[in-house]
């Protein structure tokens, strides 16, 4: 039997518990993607319920259906164009009046609506009682009480939704908002006008279209013009007249008057259905905010949280990192023993496993970091952080909200750039996207650890901290520069709600963490695998190299020489000689490998680009490592491993020694770290920039700006440092 | 006043009859309603007044009649500061000037003999033959001024203060935004944080909002006296 498909959309205010209900319904069967054409996250989930195949769509949280932001446009367009079978409006019962504003707007569109009075428990503790029967009657809408975080009422909700979808229910006209006479007159005049001239070409409910046109809704206006062609102009002229008439009459914009009247309508409903007992409860959230947004102690507390997050990420993450690292080593040793010596084995161990392994190692860090970020978000602290950072962000000419993506940038730039989509202003978004790559992501950390560890010893921690700080300072300078030149922005009116503090649900924390990590793994995994294969190929070929000396012969000679020595020597010296033999052979092998690397394609490329990097103190091997870092910044380490002819496996001690003996100076190492911090974002980040700005231009700009800045800064560090003789 | 109006009606009758103007009876009804009000009316307002008195005319007819009345000196057309055309009836031989409040849009009439005389004198000194004159003073009326003093932009509020939102200034879209997020005129708000720099945090009931300084500048509030 083929199951019947129904689509159910979840709408509601931000923080109304929409996502919790969505997570409860769909669990892990979620699909996260983008809405077509825009970069707003689209979440879908499929479930089976009483013989129906339900497709649940989580619409972006919105306050109204007036298109202020992309989220609101997306939500509205979905309901209008995709026509879901049922729209469930999740209403925050403790915030009924405002929630009903969206509800009345949903009511005006021709769609089947079902109300979920969510957070009924919170409402009750606040002494709010809602008469659901009366509400249902007044608006002619089925109403279900739910408690999202306790998973109560969800079953009934779905059952009711299915019932509603299957019924041939028509919205009674009189249950909609009725405006004052003048406005109703204008609406019906426009309705008639449209009805007479273009009834067939208007894709939506005519009354709704008339209302939106009267409200000067840009998108509906465009749509009408597009659909009706020539007559559209006449319609708009009629609208213009009606608007002028109403402005003349009310001395204010019609949309404001209509909003007021909608609230009037809502006030009537509230009076009927809502009873508040007089007991005034202490608002815990408000008291917490008095502390956490306090002008003196708010900021230090915030810094502490951030510090704790990084501490947790790196110190707690170090343990599983070790396990994974040894696991990978074990695996590749095992493979080395099992597989016969051939090029395929080399490819598998040195190409694929080394490359992908280097990313897998960071999985624990990424998971912990994203868990912390999900914790910040789900408790409601994130928006407070945005508020606290506002003063500092204003140095760059951005609102505090831009801080959220930047903070995430310390984990990985890819989800960070995606997080910038919460910003409303296009210019703010672009600017945030351009400066986020200067937040040193966790992929760059291994490079610092190796270089600082090798050259700065005990001071390594301080040096790495300095590098992070440099990234932040340069992002501020860059922000200011762009703000006053390329992205001169008007200060858009800013209002953001601070959601009440909530105890996070472990389930939703894990879902959020996993969503982001999955994205990271998928993107990075793909690019890194491809990148590793390219790096390996370039270093492994050409296969037949004419060496400057015959290593095999020399090794043989050394062996025979020591063999005879050992035979001639006394019993006590034999062990020592055997050791000497091993060292001599290893030296020759290393030399051979170094020459092989130098003569490989990679080496040749390195020699070509070396002149560019020599002014900043980086030799050809470093140059190649940096080039390969374009694929993913971690690869810098593994490429250095290959080129500096360190041990086969990524043994960081060996690489450090190899670096120390390669003639690199501490100041050159510092210059290289600065370069790694700043130069062009990795390929996954670039793809994200391209997608989120919807422009190739900004991506190319980002590449050129950051690389030039990196070179310039590294040049200053290296030349300056050399001059003062550090 | 009544006496003046009946005098005008008589003149209207004679003049319009002489000119052979059509639909005399209907136009006379319009004049009648028009003369009964002392307000400055827009055409649509006049149509509504006529409606209330039980007469229904097309806007074109009303506009046409008003034009005629202007031509014969029964009404005069004024275009006040927001560009709307408003009509007032003229008491023949009488004249008054206007003060227009730019805030509440109320129009105050006044008469001052001195000004009238001075205008005649000034015109005479320049050897200017005065046919008509118009005098309009724009400003804030005493009522609005009194109200306004107590209002302050939210941005100047101190931490811990309790205030009531009285008015939004600024563009429609910013106002709509605040409305749809649940900030409305008449709401009581508490100031949670205001650092006199950067954004501020306010609470309305159980909701808290972060407001940018630009927006806070556009919200006018009044102290709630407890």
C-alpha cells in the first residue's frame, strides 16, 4: 500500500520552542540544507504516523509575515508557494499576545492552521491561564497544548494535524481580522479592481493580496507586476491612490494603522481567553540578566566562559586525540605489514591515511567546541555574548551579533561563515564573512604547535597566544578599513530579543553539535582526501629519478664495510658497530628521500615559487607546504613532514628535529606562523564564502586580500626581526 | 455666524442662477453642509460629512462644486505644509490668518487688525496693489509643547528606570519591526542595562530586548510615576 504523503510546516516566533518540537518529532531523521536561492537553513524530517508519510518542515522563526528579513520572506514564500497541507503555528503560551500577531497573519493567508500552545507549563507558573476552547472557537482553529521539552502533547498535535489536512475545512471569513471602515473600503476597492481586471493571474488569495498591496509589501508588489503585466501598472496606481487616501485620512502609514488594528483584534481575543492570576512571580531570567549583562561584571564573566570553552576544547580534547592518533598509527603499521610493497601501498598509507588521519585527529576538538557553542546557544547565553561584545564590535563598525560567527571561527571557519547568515544587513554579512578567516581555526593550531614547539620551547604557549591575538587585531583593522571604504554601511536599526534562559536539553544539544560537526567532516573530509591524493601524487612522481649518487650502491658498500669490521672486531664492540651501521644506513636513506622530494614534481614547484617566499624567510620546502595548505591548513604539517624528510609517520618530535637542523631560524618560524594565520582561507572556507556571499568576486577578493596581507605581515616580521637581530 | 451663513446662501443663489449653473439644488446642498462646519476640510472629508447628512455625491461633482465656490469667493483653497489641499469657507468681508501645528496638524485661526493694517501699509509703500494675502505661521502648539517636554528618547534612560513608551518616530519599517516584536506604544519598560555607549537592554514584561542606539533614539518615553 502506498502511504499518503502530507507536508506539515512548523511556524512560530523565535524562541517559541519550535526547534525543540521539531527535534522531538523527527529525532535524528533530519535533513539540513538550504532554502533554494538563499542561505537560510532548511530543516526537514520524514516520519511515519498512523499510516501517513509525514514530511515536517521547520520554517525559520519569525515575528511576522511582513518581509523584513530573509527568514520572514522564506517562511512566507514557503506557505504561499509550496502550500503545505497544514501549518502548525507554535505559540509561546507565556507570550500569547505577541504570538497571536503572527497567528493572525497566518490566518489571512489561505492555509490550514493549527495552533500548538507550547510551554504551557511556563505559562502556568506565571499565573497565566488560557481558555483553549474559547481560543479555538474565536479563531476557528484547532488548538493543542504542548510542552515541547517534556515531549507532551506532540502525539495529539500530529493526530490533529493529520485530521485537519484530511478535512475539507474552509476558513470562515468572519474569523479573520476586520479592519476599520476606511481600510476595509480600500481593501474591497482593491479586491474589486483586481477581481475585475486580473482575477486569474493573481496566484494568491485576493483579499490577502489586497491587504499586502495596501501595506506596500515590496515582494507582493513585484509578484503582482510580474504576473499581470500591463494591468499591473494600473493596479499599482490604484494602490497608490488608496494609500494616499488612507494616509490623508489617518495621517500615518496604512501598514502602521493596520498593525495597530491587528493588535486591537488580538487584545479582544486576549480579553476573552486569558486570565492572569495576580501572583507576581520573580522572573529568574531577568535577575540573571541583571548580573550577566551588568556593566562591570558582565564582561569578565563572558571572558571566563570563552576561556573555559577553549580550555575544555584543547585540554579535554587532547586525550581522545591521542587515542585516535595511536589508532591511526596502529592501523597504518598494520597495513604496512600486511600489504606487499608497491605503489598502491605507498598511496594508501602516505596519501590517504596520512591525509585523512590528520583531520580525524581533530574530531574530538571539533565536537567539544561545537558542543560548547550549542550550549551557549541553547541556554540563551549567545545573544548576551553578542550584546556584551557590541561595544568592541562597533570598533569594526559591526553589531555585536557579528561576534557569534567570529567566535565559531576559532573552531572552524566553514560553519562560522555559515553562521553569519543570522545577520540581517547584507553589508554586515559580507564584512563579517571577510574578517572571519582571520580567526585562527583549529586546523591552523597544529602548525603553530610544531613550529613554536621547535623554535620557542617553553615560550611556545605565549607565542601561540600572540598569533591568535594578532589575528583578532588584524580583523579589527581590516573591518575598519573595509567599513570606511568598500562596505560603507548605514547603521540599520537594531533590535534583537534576548531569549529567556533555559536549561538545555541534552538531546537538542547533541543534535546541534552533530549537525555542525557532520558538515565539517563531510566538507573537510572530501577536500582533504582529494588534497592528500594530489599532494601524494606530486611528491611520489616522477617515479624514476636520476639521483646524484648511487644510494643503493653506497648503502651496500657501507654494509659490507661494517660487516667486515664487525667480523674482525672483538665480541664487546660488535653491538656498538651494529648500531653505527644502522645510523649510517639511516643517514643515507634520509638523504635519498630528501633528494627524491627535491626532484619530485612537488620539489620542482617549490623551486619555482621559492623566490616569492624567500623574502619572508621560508625555503622551498616551506613554500610547498604552504601551497598545499590551501587544501586544508593541517596539510601544511604533513607536507612538511614529507619534505623535511622526517620519519615516515607523523612523529612530531622527529619533524621538530628535522626543522631545527634545516637551517630555519626562530624568526623565520615566526614569520611562517604569521603567514599561516593570515594567508588565503582553505578550499572549504572559500567554497563557503562563495556560497554565502553568492559572489565569485568576494571570494577572489578574500583570496587576494588575505594573501597579500599575510605576505606583508610576514615580511615585516622576518625583515624587521632579522634587522634588530633577534 | 448663522446670520452670515444665510447671507451667503442668498448670494450663492443669485450668483449661480445668473451664471446658469447646472444642478443648482445639489450644489446648494453641498454649500449648506460646507457652511455648517468651521473646519478646514479636504475633499474626502467633505464627502464624508455629506454622507453623514444623507447626501451622496461623486467626488468629481464635489470637487467641481468646490472649485466653483472658490471662483465666486465662497471658499478658499489652502495648501498646508504636508501638501494636502484643504478648503475653508470664507466669510465675505471677513478675513483671518492661520497657525498650523506641525506636530498635531491642528490649525488655529486668529485675527489681528494690526497685522492687516500693516500689510495694507507695506503694500502701499511699495506702491503695490494688494488683491489678496495669505498668512500662515508654522510651529508647535502649546498643547503639543507641554506634552513633548515630558517625553524623552529612550536612549537617555537610566539603568533601573521604569518608563512608558509614548511614541515612535522614524520610518514605517522600523516602527513595524518594533510592533511585530511586541514593543508597542503604551508598554511599560524597564531598563536593565544602559552603558551610555553601545546597545541597551530593556525588559517588557517577561521579554527582554537589545536595542541599538539609533533605534533607542527613536523611541520616546515618559517616566512612570509609581
